[in-house]
C-alpha cells in the first residue's frame, strides 16, 4: 500500500455528517477570533487549514483523498486549557488535546516531518515498517520503540487498541476503512493527512505545519517550512539563468500503457521550476496521463533527457522489459535519470519518503541534471544516472 500511495501521483473519527461541519462554523463564528487567519498560517497547501481561536486551534482537512466530498474539522485544545474551554462535541469530528505525545502514522511521508520536529520518539507504531528509510526511525524500529502494525488498509487493530495512542494519523484513498471506525469507537481519534493530494511541491511540504499543530511545535514547523521555501525559490531562480531548456520525457510502460505526469501535477511543476521543456506540460490534469507507446514515441522520441522511468535502475533491465525503449534518443545517449536506486536499508525508496517534505532537494537534483553548468560538482540526493 505504501508503494501504491507513493507512485499514485505519477501513474496517474465516528465521523459526523456534513451538517455537523456547518454547525461547527455556526458555533465558532460567535467566538472571538485572533488576527491569525488561515491564509496567514498556510500559504501553499490547499488540503488543510489552521485557524487560531481563543485558546485553541481549528484544523480543517478539506481534501483527505482525491475528489473527496468530505471536510473534516478538528478542535486542537492545549491540555493546559482543557479545564477552561468547553466546546460542543457534536460540532467537530474530534476534540483533540495537544500536544500529542504518543501517535501512530500510516505513510512514510509522515516520517520526515516527525524527525525534523525532533519528535520521532513520539511515534509508537507504523504499518509496513520495512518501507521506512530514515536511519533514526530504523534504529527505533530495531529497538522495538516503533511497533509493526501490519498493513495500512488492515492495521493490527488489537495492537493499536492495546497501545492506545493519543492519535492515529490516517491515510486513505476513500472513506471505506472500517479499521478507523473501530479505533474511533474506542475513543482513539483518527485525523486524515492528505499531503499526497497536493498539486504543488511547496504545498506538499507545508503539511509539516499539520504536524506542528498536533505536536505543539507550530513555531518550529513554520521556521522549517520557511527555510525549505527559501531554498526552493533560490534554486528556482538559479535555474532561470540557464541559456537553454532541454526537452524532457518521463514515465515508462506498464502493461502496454505509458504513464507519465500530467501537465498540472506536482511532478510537472518540478520540471517547469527546473527550467526544462517538459513535452506534456500543456496537458490537463493533476495526476498522470495514460498513453500508448506510439503516442509517446511521436512526441518524445527525440527528448534530450528522460526522468523517472518507473522502477528501472539499469539500461539492460529496460531493454529486457521492452526493446522499444532503445528507440528513444535519451536511451541511446544514456541521459536517463531515476530515483529508484536510492534506497533505505530495507529497500524503501528514499524519494517516496523524503521528497514531499524536501522539494528543494528534488529541484536541486533536477537543475543539476538539466543545467549541470549551474551546479558544478553537485552530488544528487535522489536522481542518479541509470547503470550502463
């Protein structure tokens, strides 16, 4: 499930009804808000918002999964304020005392945020721990501090109930996970994290503020994101100095269908910001395009550079999979680059874990590939040439 969750953008807690969300708006609107509006707290991300109220924070998740028609609203109440703040329980999907000290997360993309916020020790369980690449997290797993919880779609409910974490940060492709309902019935709140549905690199990275609000580290989260934003924009400006823009192809065949990023996806945004001429940048959609081989050959056969050819790490493997790959200029010239060979100790791909949190590192890799003269002697974090 972790692999599915990570590649989805490229190839392609009992909760109340929606009326309760409207009720929450009516209830909280009569209270005095501070001047810190959602727009000031969250600038790039579209899937969540934070609003500071008197003595507590309202966290709204507006896009927990693609095309969701649900909005979840949570009241994050500092533990020190619990005795003085009374909120209607039916106005929120959950009222959560913060900071959270023991939690379970369900996606590898959550790990870097916890580590950056020096809160990895609060993580008590994770499904499919083999996919985690973080060295520190792997150490905690080996020490038994982070428990194996099975698979994301079928968490080991008994173990989670026994652990009784303060919170489960959930990932879902729809609203059909009965495990979460079981946990909520047991008074263990589940908060959905929709970082993977964001359409821009900085929008994904800004979800560190989601964790900052839950962990009582809002200031630290904002400072970390500001540093990432500054770094990203600096690299983007460096890319603008390039005198030319190479043409770029992406993706590969899977059962006779070639999947590659659509023009409005976060992957396509990376290529634009790296000052490359992505050949499908004018296509519609925020996920992936599904094309036939001949259509890709017609448009991309002479592309200068080929990025992210699925899970391939060597030219020989590509040739074995399909002799048609050798018809492309980038194959002939050995200008294909992949993140698939950058793995953690147990085989998890570092890109899937760290790239959403550190888009500046991804962009730097791409600028070094497309415009090597702008970043001489650069050592890549994720993307490396395919093995000859």
